[in-house]
């Protein structure tokens, strides 16, 4: 079994299905009311015989067809599993259905178009909501509890599906019955974010301006949005602070009484969001402090690693930053790194449960426990996780991640941190392609960067024949540096070197002869060639 974000709050299967909705999951065999506790989500690995707890929901990823599902369910039932999720692509035969029923396991089917990653993210959100501590008092006998409970209560009150969104239009809770909405609403819930095209429409229509200025609900017609259903939105605020908004999917404007009930509900949700934010801020500060202690190494690292739930075995560090493009202005770099670090923490929670991420001194860091993997396997896995994260968030253009080498003890994590930072610097300097780099793959470039930095500090950056040739190029509009670089990269093959610069070989030979005479270079000497190649690499991409 592979844990995908275990949490310890408990929720009945019926309540979980109400929160997630039939947009995502539907029971096909068994009685959901018979399962009173769900506390974790795991992926089924047929080759893993480790025990599974009765309160686990098991995802049958990659297992389709009634016969294969029935076989898997039978084996899992013997290990105490009571709920599984499968992607049923064909009808389940009567024999297979009888086999599943006799096992006592409830089988849920994953809706078409919903990915396993989306499902784990939604389930983790719903389960984590039950992990909050403390309660708020209700006003006027209204409900108190987590945001999903509030969303369901408001949905029942208004007879329509509800989403609760933060200031960035990210969905932080939603009610059941989302299948009653239209396509864009379902996409919003699955992706946990309002699609960009609808945000632009709402901005152009002045909807957000009205929400910022007023507590009154705002009606947005289906024609305005270009959707099948309209929306009613109301701001969620605490005093003058705008915390977010609540959105109702409905075919027509609601009555004045229901509008008033929606506005009153926003006040209750504001109290709950403040409480959750206070707890989240405290948890975030604690996690950042623990990760900072861990990254410093030393005697406190072992305790910090245990408190983060990472054990004491082999681990590695990721560092996340933002690439600055020439001529571009990025005033929100700091906020961008904060958002991406939070997103990385959520992503790792779904795909690599023994991990922790936080912002430390302006850089996003993640520590991954890699017990059971060789260093090479662990680095490759981390590379794939980081690449998948950037692809899924669409941030691979300007967000970069450096990966440090594996260390065997927590006290050594400071070294992996330095490695990750060096890999990040190589990516920032444009000395490595792509958006993710492991230190082991770019350590030579990291050494060259360090030498170049020390040379600049000592005033040596303008010495050597390369700088003299570059000065001649700048003054006379020649390209001798490119000629030399191409020739060295082609190992002296004039044909290949000329092709790389798109010139005739005779033109290239002429330039090379002029270059030798101008700089008095003995290109037949291997030591001279080596020094020239180092100088060119120290200059970096121009």
C-alpha cells in the first residue's frame, strides 16, 4: 500500500460522499452507511503485502474490468479493507458483483474525466478539514464546524450547490450536489481553482469590484459568463478585510429572503475562516521553524525530522525559486514563491506523504524522506515529482527547482540544502536547460559558477585572452569568440563548427586563422585549449 496523504481525522463514508459529491464518486456495490470511519487514503500496490487498516480508503489505480476488480477486492477484504475506489470501464458481471457483495467491501466508481490526482487532492482536503481543532459558537442556532459542513448547510438552505473561495479564487470548500451545476462549475471544483477565462470575464464585468465594496450578493447572468447557469456571489469579510467569497450556481436570481440568508451565512463563514487561518498561520510558522532547524543540521535536526513525521533515515532537499527574465518586471516574485511553496506542499502531500515543505528566508524548501531507495533512484524520483509539479501548475516557464543529493542522517541535511541551492543557482544562471536540476547532474557547472564569482571578487574577471577577443568583437562587430567556442565544441572539426554558425567552412577557416594571429593562440597545445574552454565556461551564456 502507498500512503497518499494520511491524516487521522475520521469521517463516515456517507458524509464523505456528501462532501465530495457524485460529480466525483458513486457507490456501485455495497452499503456506504455500513462504513462509519474513513481516516486515510492509500493506493493499492499488488506487490506490496503490508497490512492495511480498516479505516483506509484504497484506490485501485490501473485496475479495470469487473473480474480484476473482484479479485483485488477479495484480497483486500482479507486484509481488513472495507472501501475501495475503482475506475469501472465495463459492466460488472453478476458473478463478480456477488463476489464483491460477499466480501462486505463497498466499491465506489471514479467518474469519467476525473483523474486520480484530482481525487486524492479532493479527498485529502475533505479529510484534513476534519483535523481542525476547536469550534466556534453558532449564531442564532446555526451550524458550527468545518467549511465543508458550512457549505453543505448553505446548500441545503438555498437548494443549490455552493463553493467557498479565497481571495485568489481558489476553492477551499464546496458542498455536495455539484453535479447539478454546469461544466465550468464542475471543472472549478475538480481543479480547486476558477478557470482563468472566467476570472477575466468576472473582472471585466466588474463583479470583483462590487464584491470588494459591498456585502450585498451579486447576480451574474449565464449570458455574461457564457455558461448554462448563472452565479450569485457574496463577499466573505471580517470588518473591512475581504477574506474571500461564496458562489451559488443557479439558473435564475433568488428571492429576497434567500439572498438575505446567503448574506447572513457569509458572516458565519467569515468567523470560521478567521479561526482556520489563525490555526493555519500557527501551523505554518511551526513547520517553517522545524524545517529551518532541520536544514541547519546539527543536534536539533533529529528531533525536527521526527516532529515533521519524516523519520530519521535517508533524505534529500529541494529548493524552489523563480527565474527572472531579462527586461521583465516581477514585482510579485516573493508572493509567487509563497504560493508555489504552498502548492508544492500540497502536491507532495498527495504523491510523497513523507515530506514537508515551507518558505525559509524567501526560498521554498522541501525535505523528502527517501527510505528504501538507492541515492540514484531517490534523485530520479525527486526529479520526476518536481517536474510533474511544475507541469501541473503550469509554472515550468519561470519557476525552477534544484535538488540536493541524498544524505543518510538528518544532521547532514545542511549539505543537501547547499547542493539544492547550488543547482538552483545553475538554473538561474542559464547554465542548465529545463526547470529542474539535480546537483549531481550540474555540480561541474556549480564549481564553475563559484570560480567565476571568486575571480570577479578578486578582480580577475577581465583578464585572459577571451576578454581581449571579446573586446575586439565589440569594437569591430566581429564574432571571433563565437568562432573559437564553436571550434572547441566541435573538437577541431571545421565542418561541424562552420555548420553550427551557419557559415561556409572556408569562411570559418579564414576567421580561425585571423583569430590565431590576433591573440597569438597555439591551438595545437591541449593545455591552451583546456584553459580557453574553462574561460569560455566561466563567462557563461551571453
